[in-house]
């Protein structure tokens, strides 16, 4: 019974494919299909500066970039897209005012195919119609591409905006524009960033749990677009000062003293309350600062 097996050789040890996204390792080299994708700006393998390795994830969930230790988002580009972001149309066809070129629906194919595996790309990545139902918090968040081009925040190397820059930075591309983009993130989302603080302020004001989606869903969606999701530890680092009377940008004072009770988040994830979304949407125009220029969507009829 063993005679037939004498000629068999042991199977070779399987190695992970070269395209594996290994934390701390080199980003996968672009495949021929990625190289053929429509180029919008400076693709992640094209910079003249030395490429860096992929980030690692710390125990606190934050991504760490060795050359920019203060830049600590906690979501990868893939996680953002899979959560539901930008109304489903970040990489839709656009006519860029900064490059003077029009781009089709294949710009996203520059990035690793694993990011889009089993994802409904037409409705979640390249949709020409902004659909708030695609977003994780089911609300509209962000300004249009026209707005941010007019503000002067867009650059030729990343004509789609901050998230396009982040995708490329995550994959190791480095450019002289990186400090500016990271500074924008820090001002908006960092430990003392206005949108992180604003969300904590809304939770304190409404006496809702840190992870209750009913507390400022529009701000939560904005944070998602900037590669960040609030954590209990980050909430606890800010909330005590706000409860003692520290003011919050766009909100002012949010507490008249320590909260006696905090409503617990419902066991089942509740849909955002419309009344809350409307309240946030009616903030003064001054609240629209340059930090929200994650762009697109470009102007559409439904905006």
C-alpha cells in the first residue's frame, strides 16, 4: 500500500504572496494592472523621495509612522472605505480645477486590490451620486471639491484631496507636502484637535456615552473621513476638563458641573437621531474650517 507513495516529494513550504500587506514591512510593489490605472497626481510608487515601510499598529490601536511619530490615526484607508465613507464616491470621475484634467472611474485601481475585495465599488467607491445611506453613520458630511479648490487647499500631486494623500502616505510615499497634510490632521483630529474635542463636547452636553452614535453622527462621520474613530481612552482624556467648564470651539460651555448620570449606549446600535443631525448641520458657516478639506465630493445636484 506504500509503494505508490515512494515517488512523492514533500510539498514546498507555502510563502505569503508578495502583495501581502504586512505591518512594518514594505508596501507591495504595484502590479501591471495597478500601473495601467489612470494616474491622478503622484502615485504611491512615483515619488523621488525614499519610500517608507507600512505603519505598525500599537496596543492603543493607533497606527505609528516612524518618521512622523505625532501622526497617529487609528484607521487604515481600507478600513475607512469598508466602513462606508464619502457618500460612496470619493474616487468618482471628477474634473480637477488644480490639474486642469478630467479623471474617470479607475483612479482607485492604483491601490492594492485587497482594499476593494468583496467591496461594492460602484456604490461605495466611485459613485457619481452622493449617497448618505452608504456612510457608516447614515448622514452627509463634508464639503464639495469645488469648495476646497477655491480655498486653495488642494495640490496637483493629490487632486482628490486629503484621503488620496493618506492612501499614498500609508503605502510609503513621501513628499514635501506631508508636513502640511499632517498638520491639518493634527489641528482637526489630534489629541487637542477641534473635531475630536467637539465630539467629546457633544457627548458631555447630551450626557451620552462616548460610543453612542446618536451623539453628533455628522462629526463621527467627519472623523472617519480623517482616519480616526473616537476611543474610550481618548474620550476620558478630554471629558473631565469639559465637565469642569472648559469651553469647546463652536459649542462654548458644555457642562455646568460633573455629570450626575450618563445614558448608556443601547445594546443594539441605534440609527442616528435626525434631530441631532439637523442640529449639527445648522452650525454657523465659520465652523467649516480648512481641516475638513478631505474632499471630494464635487458639487452635485443633491448637495
